[in-house]
C-alpha cells in the first residue's frame, strides 16, 4: 500500500501505483457468466495513457472539467486516471439520471469534455436538454456499434497512441472532482473535492480496513459516488489489489461473482444487505429439519465464540457452507450511505461475516465514522476516522444534536454557490444536518435528520426541491414537497417519506381528477423519488419578500397537524 | 413470432405469477414498482425471470428508467 499522506495529488499516487504493481491484476470485468476483460496494472496504464494523449491532442488543459457518465466498468477508471494524469477535474455523474438531468448538471459544472458509453450517449444526443450545455465541446464515446451515428462525438476505440502524453502535476489544495450530492431539479450541489480530501480520506480508511495485493473488491455501487471511487478505485489501486466489475447487476450474477472471483470486500447499501439476508433465510428455511437444527446449533456456537470479536477463520470452519457461498474469502461487507437496521447487521455477525457499518456524506469526503471490521457493532456507525473530528451541536437533554464534522476530508465548498457553502461550512465545521450522539465507548449513533431530505434504502438522497418541478402547473393555489420527518421530527431513520403539501383554491376539493393528475405527474419521477402522500393545508404559504416559500416556517405550521391523519395516501 | 400484444400479456402473466398478484389487476400501462409493491432489486429478479421465459438477454441499460409493463414489453420485443 502506498503511503497516501506523502503525495500531492491522487494522479501522482496512481501513477506510482501503476508502475509499482505493474504485473498484478487490477481489473476484472464480467458480463453474466462471461469474463470480458482482465487487465494488469501495466495494461491499464497503456490504455489510460492512450486516452490521456487523446485528451491532450483535443486541447485538454490543466483544470479542465471532464464529465464521466458510465456504468461501473474498466473504462470508467481508465477515464478517471487519464483526466487526473492531465491535471484535469473529474465531474462524475450518475448514469441513472434522466438525459435532461444529466445535461442540466453538465451545464452547471461547465464541463468542457464528456466521456460516456454509447447506450447513454444515444439518449443524451436525442435529448432536448443538450441545447442547455453548449459548454460541452468534446465528447468521447465508447462501445458504439460500427455503423452508429455519433452526433458529433468521437469514437474512443479510434484513438491511437501518438506519443507520450505529458503528466500534469497538481497540488493538494487543487480541486480533483466535482461530485453532485443533489440538485437535478433545484439548486445544484456540486461538492468541490480536493486532492487532499481524497488522499487524507484514503489514508484514514486504510488504518481501519486493510488493502493489499491479493484483495478483491466487488464494485457494484455506482463509481460516480465517492464511496465506490474510494473503495473501488483509489484504495485498491494504490495497494495493488483487484477490482471486479459486473456489467449485469442482477442478484444471481452478484452472488455468482462471490464464488467465481473469491471476493474479499464489497460495499453495499442497506437494501442489498437486507436482500442477501432474506435470500439466506429462505435457503435456511428450505433445509430438511435435521440440517436446519444442526445449522442453528452451529450459529449459536459461532455466536458464543465470536461474541467479543469476529474470528473469521473459525467461522469459516464452523459454518463452511455459508462462507463458501460467499466464495470463502470474504473479509467483510461495508454498509453505509443510508440507515441499516441493526438486526440485519447482527444476522451476518452471527454467521461470522463482519459488517462494517459506516456513516458519511459526500461533503465530508466519503466516510466520517466507520466500524472497525475487527470489532464491529450492529447498533452504531462506529468511531470517527483518524483525523476527523465530530462534535454534537446544541445537544438536547438526551445528548442528541446536529453532527458537525471538521478535518482534512471536508470539501472545499459547493461549486458557484458561496452562500450555500457559508451556510454549510461554519467556522471550518461542516454542518451535516444529521442528528446523533456518542455512546460511552465513543461510538456514534444516528437518530434522524434536521434537514429537509430523505435517504432511501437504496442510498439515494432525495431533496424535495429537486422533484417539485414535476408538479409545476398543478391546478391548485400552491404546493410544496417536504420530507415528512422534517415536518414531524422522529428519532428514527426508518421508512422516510416525501409528502406533497397542497393549498387548494377557495372552494376547491381534492377530487379524483386532481388525484389522478398528481399520480400521473408523480409517476414521471423515477420510482425512488416519488411522493408517498398528500397533506392539505388551509392557509397561504408564508413567503419571503422575493416570494420564495419560507419552508422552515411552513414546516412549523404543518407540524401542528396530526401526522397520522394529515398524510392522505396517494 | 409473437406480436407486441402477446409479449405484453406474457409479461403481465409472469409478473402476476411471480409476485402473486391477481392477473386481472395488472394493466400494460401500470407502473410495476407501485402496482407490484416491489423495490429495485425485486424488479431485477423479475427481469431475470423474463429473460429465462423469452430466452433473451436484456442489458441493464435497455431497462434503465423503465417502470411500466408496456415499455418493458417493447424492450423485450425488440430482442426477440
């Protein structure tokens, strides 16, 4: 593992890593049961420098912003390295956004270059949103069929290496990437993440989670997310480990990858962990009674012998069949980005499979706190990482207050939004909007949110402002979307929902026709962004002099309503 | 060769059977997440069932953002 604390930029660290681990396998790419690609660090370097040279020949200069919109695959990482090699700034965008949303963020980021895959480009090129992003001058597209029209883009596969590209050095305080934590429908939040943010975060995580050659990381969370960028690229690559990508993310192929590639680590969102648990419980229940009894006895023995700390080697002996189903080499799951029920984590701990439950946010680099896989607990999100300070602001009688974070992993600010940056980073402390407290052992526990947003079990952050545009033109006097828990605070992160608050016209009723209109608009949103209920409010919304809704004041008034009866199902 | 209507009906029948929802309660324009009450992982399970049934492979990008039976059936039809 390279000592990341000694580097000035992630490009420089990766450059050294590609030479140091030249003969190791860095990437495996599989599509269903077919292995598509297996690259050594040497192969990776050769391909990335070809792209870096193509960028250089296209006029790419230090600091140029380049968007990547791709599924998890080798070319995502090759693109990232090529951009960093040329001293550029990455703009990783979520490939699951709609084309219009992608163009909107491409425009906001002022990206001059875009690197994408043909199926995504086909939709982007056909979208009317393209007109809004005239800043995107150069587009590289990969995996286009030979006869496909590229609508002004250049074909990646045509690039020939015409000489050595020049490496462009960057300093720690330079921005390495702009990562959007929200803002597809409202106010874009482009987190400017510096080289130092990444290097310090990487250095801190490896003090808790070991990476080295021979480790295999299964990358299924989108790489545009800081978690996968860190765990599925920067850390494995700077330690000579291997990243496995799957082109088809069906549960059966994910399960197959564990045994096929002997996976060591995988970061998941709670929904996936819960689904794995459900599948295993169904398998256990289908066992003949005698075998089920024996299995339960072994689980009890394992639990007793690993109560103080996991002993994975012992659990692999006691519960061999279970561990072999995960390839027999699994060291730990990491879970985060959304609330995970302790019972789900405990299920795996009882089987001798460590689960490192973590807490983090894009604005803080990646992780703020993480459970050590050697001493994991199911009921907390672990201790703050080395170098990260966490304090509880304005704690209540139970010690619960807003979490504020300080350290070298906190972002430089939001792109082109000094006002929002000033509200979010106060005297060097990042105000997270999350509520929590420390227990006696120094572990952090989360209790809810202060901010008006929800996080789904799929770890999608949904901000009400981002989805309100779909309801524009609704025939009512006023409307507004809220996170229900923002109006009616709960000490819970389970079952978070969005609600549509309506102020009807005088004499207007919530008719079936209006409900149908709302449902139709709601269904235009991606499934995880939809509102779950309607709240009727019989006063005009409080507004500022510039007619913006005073959301906090409105929320206080709505809180006077009884939650149980106020939310009408859609 | 199936018609698009036949394909759509087979998609509805398979979804009804797999998620134990009455067949007559499903319509082509229904949002399958909402109507079947499923999450994104269960939707992926449904896709695997459909692939086996129709003997095709549907790349993930083909079904990205699709949430109604009719569009899903049309993506399947284009691969038959």
